């Protein structure tokens, strides 16, 4: 969600690495999934559309992902090189001071262990797969491709928000689709219109699916028309197993917040699947977990889970 307010930029923060022990895959049939909206609510990131523009925050996210070693990663609100070209800087605190046209932020965060595919529009959303787990159809292993099957932009809607999908080919198990969702934060119509295009434009190529990301609406409350349309579409994906919400709301007395800014707290990030057993926890919100950004930087909390596949 694009933040309208910003944190004070003259404060000093000690960014910390994840130290808490969390579940990891311990069977060949299991794999781990991470979804993170890495945007920054800092004045220095204003001109970069609130994307991940701060060097120390990027470094800490990278360190913590190296600790988690997720098999699948879904990113929203990455900072592409094109935005650095628009606003060049020599400040070492800003990523653009050491960005180059032949690298992408996802590559710096994840390293050579991952195959990365980003959306075809602005390359702000990416899906990555660890080479030891499998590959992404149409992209060479350990390379970065800007070829994700991306919905067409809806007239009158901000192109910074989009949806795209890839097909993942696990080394063990059947192929499945992952849909990376980043919906409009201001307009209901743009949220529902974009989500409908998952089906109208055939982003789903396989019966096994994961739909994950920042929905920019609280689907647990479904208090607006866009949320109701999205939930209805999820309920009617078929055929096969029904799609279920993987966020571990049933293990807590109240739903975990995935977005906090000042007094405003809500649940905007979700994961749905029709073939996975397991739960998503919210790093930094679920008890005994630490935030992906080390305690400051992101305005969302990341989702993480370990899953096994249904027979």
C-alpha cells in the first residue's frame, strides 16, 4: 500500500538480522514460500514511488532472506533501474548511487542461487525460485528474465500495480502456477478489474495454483465491493480442490496485521492455494518471529510458510 505519510528521516535505526528459529522444510516433499512487499515509507523514497530505495534496508532484507533460504520468493514494490535513471543520486544511502543498468534489485537481494522472473511492464514485481528446488518455465536457471505472463493495464488505473504469473517446475513433484498480485491501493474498481484479468487473460496454465501478494484490501473483512468480487472469483476457480487462505488466522485470537503505519493497522497481504498443506506466518507479527527488514524500512510485514503438497 502506498503510504501517504512518511517516517522521520533523521532517526538512526539498528537493523537486525533474523535470529529466531522458524520452521524450515525437513522432508523432500516440503518447500518454503516467502512473499514480501518491500516498499519503503521514507521521505527519501518519495521520488522513487515508495519502492525499496534505501541501501541499508535492502542489505538487511538480503541478509535475512539468506538466513531463511526460501524455495519460492514473491516480491512486490522493487525499485527498477529505470526509476534511478529518472532521479540519479550520489548519496550512498540511496540504492541508485550504486545501481547499474545490467542488474536488477532482485538479483542483488537474492544472489546467484535463484532464477528470477519479473513482470513485463515496469519490473517492480518478481517471482524467484531457488535452483535447488526447481526452475521457472521459459527462463534459464539462475538467470533473470522479464517475461512473466502479465495482465494488460486497465484504462485509468496506475501501472505501478500489476499481476503476473509463472509456471514453476519442481525437481520433485508436479508443475504449478504462481500468481504474484499487487493491486491498486486507492481504487476499488482497479483492484477488481485487475484481479478479473487473471482469468480473462488466462494467466493460469496449470490446475495447481498459488495466488500470493499484496491485495491492498482486507479480504478477511470483505467490506468493499472489490473484496467481494475477488473472493467470489477465488471460490469459483475450479476444477479440482477448492482454493484456501493460507494465512494462519485460525491459530491466533485475532488476524495478524501485515501492514502498519502509525495508528493504521490491517491485513493486506494474502496467499491462496488449492494444493498446499500448511500455514503462512507473518514475520515480525506472529509470536517469536522477527521482521524481514530487521525492524525498520518496509511498511508491510512479509509472509512465510513451509508447505507440503496434497496427494
